[in-house]
């Protein structure tokens, strides 16, 4: 009893102390407003039907609760006497606007709640004085517009709640200044777009809730800069299209909610859509109308442990579709539409090896309808029928269409089931709405379904360019055609045409050319129809791609010609021509040369000129102009002057003068005409020559005779003439007989003469000498003689006697 009594005593003492302390705490401070409740530094003025912030709130208050009142307007001085506030709740009031100077002196405020008010617009700098604010709650208002810089000032905000409003777009402007933001929720709004670079100023967000909005697409840059994001909530949007690599910036993302959207095609036909989600562990894809799972659907999800595919009427799963998620521990699937054929056997073995079990009921073939896949023997899973549509005709992989043309794309499919086939056409992975599409379906043998679809594009323009795909589906699954890339071509059209230009040599020539077309045309240049550019070879050519200008530096005559600008693309080639003319001062191609000629001959003086405009050429002799005469001719455009029958008076300085609009130049040539030989001079020379020849011939004969007499006589007949002088003296009746010489006499014999004039022989053509020997007979004896005997030759037809008297004289002499 004593112990119990002691314990009771201790209990009552403790209770008394607690009551005393509680009483002291619950006791209303003297400066606490009567209409409010105060607990420590907490002041509770909620649900008091207040229409303004009470000025009597004590200065020591750090937490002020004013929710569920009738406050409509907030004055800029309403919180002037509350310097210690760290939390202010103004939820469920009728506040419509926030003045810029509101809470101007609240430097310690960290939490501000304005949920369930009537705010429609948040102006710029509305919270600029709340430099220490950590959390701002604006849920369930009517916010339609967030001005640029709406949250600039409280740069330490970590949590911003904007759920249940009418915000339409995520933009860079109203997120400006939120550099420390960690949590952003904007669910249950009307957001349909996320601008590029929206997250540039809030790169440290770790939790982002965009659920229950109107998003339809996720582009490559939709989540750019969100490198620290760990949880992304996108469920209950209208997302139909996720571009490849759309999640590449979310390296640290761990949880992704995409359930209740329409991204069935991503799982059925997408390729590497989830690349970049290396840290993702939880992935929710429930309720996306997924019918089939492609084997590449989960590429990049190597760390996923939880995958929710429930509420999808899955009909087929390609073999090894889950090999890309090797760490998967929980897989949620519930389907009653599975095609239980040979293509699904692998799933039985894979699920059995994992030790899992989920609801997967067969819908085909009919004999297995309603059975669980895992209760069916693999031996009866055959591929005798193919109820899923299969394509028999697809659009071409590449389609080139000129702008303004009509284009049709065709697709045909068949199925072993008589289930109705539905055709859809997609462009850039988005379903084409309100297009000109025709469908036809036919049932053959009450079993096989054949269908076709045609997409007609009228008056094709640039907006029709893209990737087209035919999608055929029935209740057993969906089949996708290859993507057909359509390019809308526009013939090149010049927007800058090269113009004919004329420049002076040494200046810079500028040729301009630009063209538009689809695809963008490539610009090229040609010179005179070829690719030989002297300026390029000499590195005097520059091309400014940004300005579409082609420069030729230090222009030369070789650069002159026709330049062709070619604009080429897949639609064709367009050409524009321009002439480049190089003007140059007159110059001599070749220097003039001095000439020397004999009088009476022809002389030609050259003046090879160049220059543009074509220089005028004038000739001068000793400073006086030369005109064409019967002896002076000009040819080759006055570049050549010819003088015939030259005379000594033609000697002099001949000057060629070149002139055009750019200048003039001259050169000269000295012509010397030497006198020619006269007739008398020529005759004198001939006579002297003949005399010299005669003298020379005589000398030769003298030498020959001398040499002949000097040698001992060796006649062919050993008969000599003894002592001619004595013989002459004693001879009283000499007898002269002529006798023919034998042909074998020496060539030195005087009986022969060649007639050449330079030897002892005489020409037989002029004279035919009578061959003879002198025989002097003494006492009736004949003796051969070596003494020369002058004789008259017998004339030939080449040298006839001039008259009969000459002949008689000769005859008398002989007698």
C-alpha cells in the first residue's frame, strides 16, 4: 500500500506540474487580439470572417494564420508592424491582386501560402522583398498569366506550388530568378507547351509535377538543363509523341510516371526513346493503349526494377523484349487479349524462371480464349494462323515531290482473321487528322481480311515534308510500315543574280549570286563553261559564303569571260550568266624591232598591241603620220605595216602609237634601206669575172704545157722528132698528114679536150675535135711528131659558122 500511495502521490504531482505549465501556455497574452488565438508565437486568426489583416497582431508573432476569411485586398502597410513573421497563411480568401510593396518589411518570412484565392495574374516583382522566402504556395487560384520576372527577388525559393490553375505554358520568362528551386508542381493546369530553354534559370529542380495537363509531345529539348531532376510526373496528359533522345538530359532521374497517356506507339514501334535514363528505377506506363511490345522498347533502362504495364490490352510481346531491363524485380501486366501462338512461348519460360505470375489471358486462337498463358502447354502454341495484320504493300522509302504537285501514298494489308482492320497514317509519329484518306476492306472466304488505304496529298507544300507511316491494326494487334521520307522540292530560284561588270585591270571584280529552293540549292561557279579559273590557280579568288559574293582580286585579262552561277538541288539546276570585262591600258605584246633591208625589197614592221577598249593604232615616220599608199599597206588591224619597193628615202624612225580611254603609249623602230646594185655595175662585174676566168684558164694551160714539155716523152710509138730546129731548116718539102689518135692515149694528151675551161679537155658538146697526129715525112718516111699544131675544130650544131665567107676562108687556109 505504501508503494502504491507513493506512486499515486508522484502521479498527482506530475499532473499538477503539467497542468500548471499548460495553463501558462494557454493563457492568452495581454497583446493577443481578442478575436484570435495565440499559442507561444503562433497567432491563429483563421475562420474569423476577417476582411483585412488585423493591425493589432503583436510584433512578436512569427506564425500568422489567416486562412478561411473574407480578405479581398492586401494593403502595402498591412504587415508593417509584423517584422518577425516567418510564416503567413492567407489560404481560402478572396484576394485578387498582390501589390508590389506587399510584405515589404518581411525580411524573415520563409513560408507564404496563398492557396484558394482569386488571383488571375501574377505581375513582375510581386514578391521582390521576400529575399528569404523558401516556399510559395499558390494552388487552386485562377492564375492565367505569369508575367516575366513574376518570381524574381526571392531567389532562395525551394518550393513553388502552382497546381489547379489555368497556366498554359512553361516559359523561361516567369521562371527567371528561381536559381535555388528544388520542387515545382504545376499539375491540373492547361499547359500544352514547354518553351525551349525554359529551365535555364532553375537547373537544380529535383521534383517536377506536370500531371493532368494538355501536353502532347516531348521534344529533344523539352527537359534541357534539368540534370538534377530525380522525379518526373507526366501522367494524365495527352502525350502521343516522344521524340528519340527526349530524356537524354535526365541523367539522375529515378522515378518516371507516364501512365494514362497515349504513347502506345512508343512501346510498339519506337526505337531508343528512353536513351539517357541510366538511373531510372521506377517506370509507370499503365493505361497507354499498348497492344504490342517491341523488343527495343526498353533500350536504356538497365537499372529499372519496377515496370508497370497494367491496364494495357497487350496482344503480343516480342521475344527478349525485357532483356534491356536486367534488374527488373516487379512487372505489372494484366491483359485478356494475348495471342497465344508460337511467338509467345518464350514468355512462359522467362516468367517461370523469374518466379513471377501475372494476369495474361489468351484471346486467340478461339480454343484457348480465356485461358491463362501460364496454364497452357507450350506444345499447343502454334503459328498456323496469323490474325495480326501483315503488310503486303508499303509506301516507298524515299518520295520526292515538287511543290504544287499531288502525291498519293498506298498501303495494303491482310489478316487471317475476319476482324475489321483499321488504317491510320502518321506523319512524324503524329496521327494525321482530317486528311484525304480512302479505305477499302474485303473479306475472302469468310475468313481472310484484305484491306488497303490511300493517303492523298493535294498541292504539296513545305508543310507536307516529313516521315510518313502506315499503321494497320485490328483487335489482335498493330503493324507498322517502314517510315517513308517525303521531301518537298522547289526548283532553285535566284534571289541574287550575277550582273555584267567591267573593271580595270588590277582592281577587284565582285560577282554576287544567291538562290532559294527546297532543299537549299548548292551554289557553284563556272568560267566559259568549264572549271579553269586563272584567278583560282593564282590564288586571287575569294568566296564569301555568308554574303554569297565571289571576288577576283587583282583582275587580269585572263580573268575575262562568261561566268555562270549554278544553283543545284534535287529538283534541278538553274543557271545565271554574267560577263566580266577587264579594261586595260594599251601595251605592246612584243617590242618593236629595228629593220635593215636592201632597196627594192619588201619590209614589214610589227606593232603587236593589247588593251581594252581596243586601242587605236597610228603610224608615224620621223614624227609625221603615215597614210596608206601604193607602196604602204596596213593589215592585221593596223598592227602590221608593209612597205614594198623600198627606197633609200624610206629609211627613218617609224613610231607606233597606241591609245584608248585609259591611256596611251608609243614605241619605235629604226628602218635602214641600203642602195641596190645598178645595171652598169652588174655588167662591169660580169666582164671582170669573165676576164678573170680567161686569165685563170690561160695560166692553167701554160702550167699544163710546161709540165708536159718538162717530162721525158713516152709516146706509145717509139718515133721522135729529132732536133726540130734543124729539121725545119733542112726540110724543103714537108708533108703534113693527119692521122687519128688511138683512144687509149693518156688523158694528158693534147688530142683530147674536155672543154670545161679549167682543164685540157674541151666539151664535146661545143666542139668535136678531129683526132689526129702530125706526121712529117722526109724522104718518103713517116715520123710521128710531138710538136703542137693549131687546127680548126669541126663545128657542131651548137656552133655553126655565121656565113659562107668564114667557111671559105677556113678551106683556103687548109688548102
